[in-house]
C-alpha cells in the first residue's frame, strides 16, 4: 500500500492549496515532477535544491497553519508540541510522547526527540526512552546527538560508534554519529552510517532515529537512507521532495535547511557513482 493512501485529509489540504490540476494529475504524479535524475556526473540543473526546498517550505507553512488554526483538524497534532501529530504518535504506557511513527517506501521509522524531550511538559529519562523502544519492538536506534547519553560510557571513538543496549532482555543495536545541528553531516561519517544501517535494518521492525528535537537531522538521515536504498535497488532517479513531503505529513518540520535537503541528493549521487564504477563493463 502506498504511504499516500493513509493521509487523505492531508492531501485534501494540499490539493486545496495548489488547486486541482485541470489535467487531473494524481498526488503521485504531482510528486514525481520533482524527481531528480542522474546524468553522468551532473544533476538536472543548478539551484534545484534551493528551489525545491522553497516549494516545500511554502507548501507546508500553509498546511501547518491550517492544522493549527482550523477547528476540524485540531486532533491531528499536540497543541504544546505541534510537530507531533496525534494520529501516528507513539505511546509510552498509554501516554502520547514526542515520537512519530513514519512509513516510507523502504522502511518504517520512529522519529523522536532526545530522551529528555520525550514527554510533553515533563522531563523524561534514558530508561523511559529505552522502554519506548522496547514497547515498539525497535531493534536499531540511530543517535545523531550525544548531549544526552542513555548508555554506559565505554570509551569508544570514531565517526560512527556501534554498541549493544539492553532493556529487560530486549537487545537494541545503537549507532551513534555526531552530526552538527542545523547542517549536513561529514561525507565519510554519513556513508559509513548508511552502510551500517543497511547491515542492521530489518523490515519487520521500525528503525528509531533521534537528534535533539527529532526534526532536522533526523528527517535528513531518514530521507537519505530512503534515497540510498532506492539507488541500491538499481534506480537512477531519486525523489527527496516526495520523501520529505511524506515525512512532513507524518511529523512536521522534518528536514529544516536547504543544505540538509541538498545533502540527501549528494549522498545518493555518491552511491550512484560508486555502483556504476563497481558494475562490470558492458560488452
């Protein structure tokens, strides 16, 4: 089932904002117009990242305002933390927390804030965070911010640190990558992180990802991992616009800067070139 089919109310808003195409284009056709194809070493056109990100920002500013102020949609988000919708919010002991279930094409994800940001209006602990991961059968968690450590210090260092966490006999693989707030990651660290995520990701359980707010860096990594898997499947076209639209319909404000948006495609391009170089020559 397409992720789009679960968000009919959101798509009604989008269609109302952009007006219905007189040619009757579908939502998928609308999004496919923002796909980026790789031609040799070049992208389709310069400035494409800034232009697409501007469209995203304008589109979702209107949508988010509609969600905030229209009475019939108030149940879609938490008033105190409006980026977390109610309809797909995770629960911890039957209480809605700052964690959103996100369905995309290749994997399911849980996007969260840092452990202390888990509960709305109250401080939460690392133990509660691990409990949330266990309750949702998370086997892989990716930490992009190390200000709050919910693991024991083990003196590991490197661009990506890998360790095993346990909570009540539930084992979770953790990948830690220090990623600057508001910006793109370092290339080598990101490529190593994507490779390790591919190694540990399981389709039957969601991948948890957090930074501090669970928005910019978290959204960028999720969209990058989706693009990475698209390229690995043999496709020469990536559509970060579609991925970010789908994410923002499930958690507001995912991917927050043009630089973060551009890094999604740049990472996919690197892997596209690497696969082309590894491919046997055509006869």
